C-alpha cells in the first residue's frame, strides 16, 4: 500500500532507512524556529518503483522532506532506499540570498561497494573573504578533528573545487562492522558539529544590502546550476524512475533556484 504524504514536512516513512538519524537531528535543529512546508508536488513527496528480475523484484522508495522559514529559502532532503543495500540521503539547506550564509550540504550514500560521505558548509562566493572567513575560522578545527579519524574520499575534480570549502569532510567507508562503527563514532558527531556550526551562523546572520544580496544570488544560482548539471545520482534515478521524472526532480525540486 502506498504511503500518503500530504506535505513536505510529513514524516519520512522508509523503514530501516540507514541515514534516518541525520535527518532526525536536522528536524530537531529546526524545531525551535517557525517553519512552513516547502511546496513540493505529491509526485515527488513519495515515489516507488521496482527493479531486478521479475521473479525476485526489489522495491525502491524515494521520499522528499522539506521546509522554509525566515533566512532559509529551502531546506530539503532526498531520502532513498533501494533493496537491502543502496541507501541515500541528499540534504541541502539553502539560505535566502539577503543573508551572508553558506549552504549546508550532506550527501551520504550506501552502495554495494561501500559508503560515500560528503559533508560541508559550501560557499556561494568562495573567493570572497567576507563570505567565507568567519565560516572557515569556525569550521576548520572541526574538520581537522574528524577528518583525521576517517579515510580520505580521494581527489576532488578540479571543476568542483570552487563549490567546496577547505573544511569539506569527504570519505569512503567500507561496509560491515568497521563502517558501521565509523558512522556511529565519527560521522554522527561530526555531522552534529557541522550542523550546530551552521545554526550558530544562521542565528547571528544579519540582513545584507541589496547590492550584496545580488552578488550572493548570482553565486547561489551558479552553485545550483552546477549541482543540477553534475548530479551523480542522475543515472541511478533514471534507471529507477525514468528520464522525464528524474530531470524534473533534479531541476525543479533538488536544485530549483533559477
């Protein structure tokens, strides 16, 4: 029976979803603010499909959580579970452009060959010290503490570097008990500290000038265009849900700032 979700703040219903802790903590962080659902069509709030052989089909479920509030244009999380192994959380918190704030981004993916962990406060204007310095001063010590305890994720493509901070937490973690322990002991507290850092910045943020807002908007749009064009989940989503649905989801829900 299909789950009915009426708005983007309705609870995620995926049973045994690996990354539930991280969305739960995000929702708790927003609970002290006055929030409203972010407008998302029902076709994107809940989607299911099947893959594999006809004799042994596997279910894939995707649900989208989201909200908006003062200072935040969109906070949204794509939550996917496919079969017993593949599990995805793609979380982005996008500030309004009249506040000098970074994006909060967490992309946690479980695939048959391991877990991919990407966590950052991503700049809209990386070369602008006013935009970045106060963020990086807070974030770099947090990154140094936790990144040293987990494997590196490898090199970042050169065209992507402008969209990540020097405090980008990036790792490839094995499946099994070792990976589970790293997620519990390292990734969970690291996520909490990154999230707390973002919310400290959010509370302190003051409205900017119109000229500054325009600069930030241009940077945010460039970031969104890049994320939409280079989304690594595109192939997987197309295989589960088809090309038309996938392109609409990526361009009109996940990275919708035009």
